[in-house]
């Protein structure tokens, strides 16, 4: 249970990345399935080769940054459909990842996995202090991820961050105010995949190995985290949203943990994850969990929602429209 | 100021769907000119505005702003000089961002957008002052999402945003067409005020002849991709709707005659 909590918090880093593309940029990015493993592979290879684990983790994130930028360039400059651009990068990364892990394997140029069991990792100080898998360990990880969340909040509140938000909301409009939406799109995809890859690096070190297939289906884990978290906590403000997606990542891990408890096999987890996402998509249609943001509205830039325009763009708001920030301190119960 | 010289634009050239949207269009706007553009559906009015703003690239011809040829500048680069309001009230604002965020975006037209804060007390104060001038009560709703506003309110805000930084050129494409008469009148009035205050050089497309006559100092009529009628400042003062309709009928007849001759 504490292990699931710790892992969930670590996966919060990934959820923040998916939030940036999926929610802020309005771009379902499938690159993450590949870039997550890339981050893990780079970090594992570097650690195996004797590099400092913190540097290895950052380098893993850096590799994800590049992967995201590739998808961004394919989509914007190459005018390739966003889903396809992500798939292309993701598939290409499979080969790249095998090679990256191969650099740490003697007598081979490719490797499908790298063990990290005896190596020093970013968690070694925690483990040595006896904190890992205790509530104190949970607290340390939580504080670290919350610091990252605050950085995301700050970033989105800057002039550049606002331009990115506008890119996702109404691209032609923000172009008419002088922003290169190609630039903001590439940048956001890069940052997002940087987060996802850094998360891959952290997960590999936590579980003690990197594996070529560890990223498969990750996009659904990301979506499940974003949707679940925002369904429970809302998305009225950015700081609520970013907290919600980290919370969603933890919630997801706990659901998986209990699903295994009741006898499901780890092999069933992909099915459970897909079912979770489907449920989260369908429940609002049936009137449950009205707060769940509508995913089906994606595509149109200014999606005509089911509701009249008066409250269309703020699907998470239960309060009457027009309620302002100051009057809703309890937002996100 | 704005010089459009022999602009051509053909969609789907060489195919059965070929559409000659702009044919040898030349038009010069002096500093402070406010030109209204009328013409039938498909005359090429929107294409002209899109070519000026850089959304479409012209096939031939040049566009220059302040003696600088901008043909090669991408849309977002030209945006430094050009403010736009579209027909669709949804098009000019970001619905999921707040009023103040939208204004903050508009305020940075053509400037770099770095990691400084996008909002602050000073900016909010300025936004409030500017919004007050719209007389829609929006100054008290700075943190409301723009998607909650009515079409007319959004269009008024779009107009304010487009003119916020006093761009060299303001392009308005039937920006009152989607509004009910009362709101349309309000937005038309605001247009006059904003253009006058900023002494903006303006190109405004409209289907409403009365509006085309009431606003601006010059008028052009387009038909089948060409400018077929121009009224200078003096001529425009004397124009009336029946005179315009007459002119329009004449032109239709003329092009018909031309074709008859060619055949
Ligand atoms: N993106 C496009 N692709 C293909 N054809 C286009 C495109 N935009 C405009 N056209 C064609 O070019 C011609 C001129 O269109 P345009 O939109 O400029 O007319 P308009 O004068 O603005 O008409 P309206 O009054 O209906 O808005 C039309 O025949 C139209 O079908
Ligand atoms: Mg038009």
C-alpha cells in the first residue's frame, strides 16, 4: 500500500506531462509510450556506466525533451496529424531505446532490459536512511513532486505559459496576436515529454530495472490519471488541475493495487486501465460525475458542448456561472 | 501605409474547381484611412483580408506596410502590424481563458513572450480602464472566462483586443454580421470609437450597405475577385444606398456584357 502510494506520487510527474499536452495544448500525444522508456533507458544506461543518478535522471528527461520536439516538428512543420506524429515517434523510439540500453550491455549493441539492483540510484539516500516505503518516504516524494507542480503552475502563468494556453484554446486567435503556434506546440510537446521521460527514469530506479516494454500503454495511464483526478477535484484553476492530476496518478495506482489484491493478475492491468478510461468517458454522458471534463468535445477548437454556451467552456463548475475566484475557496472538495 | 499592388489569388488552379478569388487587386490606404469593402458572396473580400494578414499567401502581387514588403512574412510575424476581428464571435478570443488573460495576450502583440508574469496589479488597472469604455460592465468581471460572455460582448472584447496596441492596420471581416441588430449597432459604434481614438488605418468588410456608408471615409466594391467600384472620401459622402445598388447592377451588367463580347 505504501509502495503503491510512493509509485503513484512518482507517476505524478508523468501525469503533469500528459496534462500539459492533453489538457493545456489539447493535443493527445502518443509519444509518451516511447519517451517514458527512453528516459528509463538513458538513466539506466548512464547509471550502469557509473554516472551520478541525478545527472542520469536529468539526462533521461533531456532525451524525452528531444523526442517531444521531434513529434512537434513532425506535426507542425511536417503537417502530419497529431496522433500519427506521436505514433511515428513512439515506434521509432522502440529501436532507439534498445540501442540506448545496449550501450550499457557488454558484448551487445542492443538490450531489452537493464537491471539496476545493486547500483546507486536517486533513492539510495532515502533507502539508507530507512525512509523508503515508510510514510516519511511518501512525504519526501510528495514534497518533491509538489515542488514540480508549483513550477508548472508558475510556468503556465508566465507570458509564455499564457501563450501556450491560448494555443490550445484558440490557435488562429493567438496567431493573430503574433505568437508562432508552431513554436509553442513544439515547446509544449518537448516539455511534456521531458517530464514523462524523467518520470520513466525515476520509475526505473524505483523498481530496479529498465525494460523495453515499460512504456506500453502509458498514455492510458496518463489519461486515467488526468481524467480521474480532475473528475474528483475539478479543474477550475490551473493550480487545482495540476494538483488533481498528481492526485489522479496516486488514485490510479491505488485502484491497481486493490485490483491486484482482489486477485487480478498484473497482466490484466492494461484491461483495467482501458476500462477505467472508458468509464470516465461514458459516466458523464449518463449524468454521473458531471465534473469529468468532456473528452468527446476534443477536435473542434471551440467545441460546442452539450450545454448551452453560457456554461459550456467551464464543465467542471458546479457553482453558478460567474462565481469568481474569491468566492470559491472550497473549490475542489 | 498599406499598399496592395496587383494581387492575384486562385484556389485550386488548373482544376475544375478553380476559383479566381483575387484578380489584379490594387488598393492603397493612407495613414488613417478607413475603407469599407462591400460585394456579393464569393467576391473575394475575405480572401483579400486573409492575404493581407498572411493567412493565405498570394500567387502574385505585393503587399507592403509602411513601405516594407511583407509578402514573405508569416502570419504571426505580420500580426505585429495587423489587428483582426473575425465574423465568428468565437474566433477572436480564447474561451477558456479569463477576460484579463485574453487582454494580457492582446497586450503583447508582436512582442516577445518570456517568463515574466503575465498579469499584475498595474495591468489589471489598465484593463479595467479600457473595459469601462465599452460600457458593458466587463471591468468587474476580469476573472470570468470569456466563454461565458454573450456573442456581442465577445465581439466587443475582440475589437478592444484587436485595437489594444494600436496596430498599423485593422482588418474587420463582417464582424457585426453574426450579431442581432441592437448588438451589431453597438459593436459598429465601438468600431468607430476605437478606430477614431487610435487613428487606425482600417479595412472593413460588411454586407450591410448602410453600415458601409455610415462608417469610414472611403468605400470599395468587389465582384468576382476584382475591385469594380471605388468611392473617394468626397464621393463617398454623396453616396446613398440606392446609388450603390445602381452601381452594383451596372457592374453586373457590364461583366455580363464583357463575357457576351468575348464569346
Ligand atoms: N480556403 C479556400 N479554399 C478554396 N476556395 C476558397 C477558399 N477561400 C475562399 N475560396 C473561394 O474564393 C472565392 C472568394 O471567397 P471569399 O471568402 O473571399 O468571398 P467573400 O467575398 O468573403 O464572400 P462572403 O461575402 O460570402 O464572405 C469564393 O469563390 C470561395 O469559394
Ligand atoms: Mg467573407
